[in-house]
């Protein structure tokens, strides 16, 4: 009897231990109805799963991710107190529990928390107007930043995501932006906070903000949907964009970023995006793998021609460059994908891309002159800087100052170049003179012979 009881307990324990794996195995990312999805590795940028990730969609308040990181980068002092005037938006979601008021004096950092934690349209538009003079001009800065980050399917017209047909992005672009923003410590602190107290201002008492991202924080009046490994980032909701979520999580040194766009209100419950996010993260962590770049035996050395290079350079106009790959660099992705890439590393292609398209002298050894993209099956795995290994001087930099000087001529007062070449020229001249002398002597000898013959015949 005791033996049977112990056996039953062990079987039950084994079953319970397998439950998480069984539940995980049952999750199919393709089973969810969300129209636009993108899951990437935060460290390498590798796509673990995508669905319509490059199709344009409305981002709603996830727009504020760009507003926040751009503000952080533009401001020298985030704790500066500013007067927000009266031109900010007063419609849609407003700073809670007290909307911003005209000529309120508040710190920039407080406006950032209002923007990201409670999705204040008033706070984000106030920041845009303060930093750029208008939302339209700030949107230009947003679009410039988007272009720098490679967000090719994105166009912003405002700082808060209020609906506009010309204000759009893609799930992949937003994942790119979020990956970039999460490298900033201040941004991470803001989006990962459960609550934050904004100090009293000239117009309002202190405000206690609660994060609207239910993966991070649960209000007392809601069911708990917090996810243990969540680190951020931002929700968004409009009638046109639907329910949107950009979320991040980290577990055992692996960071993931997930974008879910387009779940329409009335078609799915409000908690749908958060429940799906938790399943996506569990699935991603369970199926993620990475390998060090050093194990792939990649080509890291290249040569390239240099325009306007001086003839004095060793190797003429060729520059040696090397990919700057750190010892801890890695590629990441789904286990099957990474294993396939590692087994076929010889098929990884390297595409050097030089600054400005072509190299132009002068170049100093150690200069970063471009980047190299390593790709597998036309998918970029990672990018490394290209560093010059030798210096190349500009044509004219070592020539006579006379603008008519030729690179084939040197200053006659100060001969330069190979001394053996000079001696070779001198010997050549002497040889020519000797030959001429011999030819002249031969001519004189033939003339003497002709005269002797003539005199003999006359006799």
C-alpha cells in the first residue's frame, strides 16, 4: 500500500512538472487573431516571429515611445522646471488624476512619466511644443530619427498618436525603435515603473501615477495580469488603431520585445493583448538560442579602392579594412534557425558598405569607414563597423605646391624616390654616350679606309 502511494505521488509530481511544458507546447503564435505582430531579440534584433510585421498600421499612443526617447536625447537637464504655456492638446487621454493646466510649471522628467505611464496626450504635446516650437516641427524631428533607425515604413505627424491618416508605422519599425530606446537607462526606468509621484506644481497638487501597462502594474480595480519578467513599455488605444501594445521582458539574460497592433475593441476583451504577450514571452524564452559570432568563422578582412589617393601611398589606392567584432558578439533567434545557420555558416555573406558609398582620401588608420552586413538567406544577422588598417593620403598632399605639377614629376632641386632608379638613369645615359662615341669612331675608321683604297687605285 505504501509503495503504491509513493508511486502515485511521484507520478503526480512528474505530471505537475510537465504541465508548464505541456501548456507551452500548446501555444501557437499563429493562433492569435492580432493583425500585426513582431517578436524580436532585444540583444541582436533577430526576428523570432512576425505576422504582417512590415504592413503599415496605426500606432496610437505607442507613438509616445519616440516622443520619450527623443526628449531624453534632446534635453541636457531632465529635472529642469518649464512653463508649458497653453498650446498643448487637451483632448483624448490626459494626465491623471489631474490634467495639465495652462501655464503650469512642471519638470521635464515629470512630463515624461505622465507621457509614458498614463499616456498623457497633454504631456507629450507640451514636450513637443517646448522642444521644437510646435508639434509639426517636433514631428519632423521624429521622422528624422525614424530614418536614422531604419524605420522605413513610418511617418509621424504628432507627438502623442492621436489619429491621423498620415500618421502610421509598422510592427517591425516599432520593434526597432523600442530596441533602440531600451538601451537608454532613463527610458528603461520610466517604462518599468509601477507608480510615480509627480510633485505639486504651481497649479496642481501632487499626482500619483499608475502604469497603464498591465504587465507591469495592476490597479486595485482590475484583475492581476502582471508578468514576472516584464520590463516595459507602452500601450495604445484608438478607435482606428484598436488595442495596441509594445512590451518588453527579460529572463536569464535574454531580452525580448513584442509588438501587437490592431486588436479592435468589441472584437476581443481588453485583457487579450496582455494575455497574449505573456504567452509570446514564455514561448520566446523557451525557444530562444544564441551562438557566438566567433564560432562562425566569418570573413572579417576586406580591401577597397580609395578615390583621390596619392601615388606616394604604399599599395597605391587600396585600403585594408577589418570588421570590428567584439569577443562577446552573438547571433540569436529560434533554436532551429540558429542551429541551421551555425551548420551552414559558409553560406553567410558579407556586404561591406562604405560611408558615402565610396572611400575618399585622406584616411587615417583606425578610422571607421563604414559597416559590413552579415546575412543568411538575405536576412541580415548582424552589422559590424569597418575600421581602416592603413592610412591613405590625399593626392597633392606630398607634391610640389605648383598647381601645374604632375604626380609623375618631382622637385628638381630636391630629388626624391628610389636612389637605384637615379643611378640606373645615369648609367643609361653613359651607355648611350658610349654607343654614340663608338658609332662616331666607326664612321671615322670607314672614311680612312675609303681614302686609302682611292689612293691605291690612282697609282
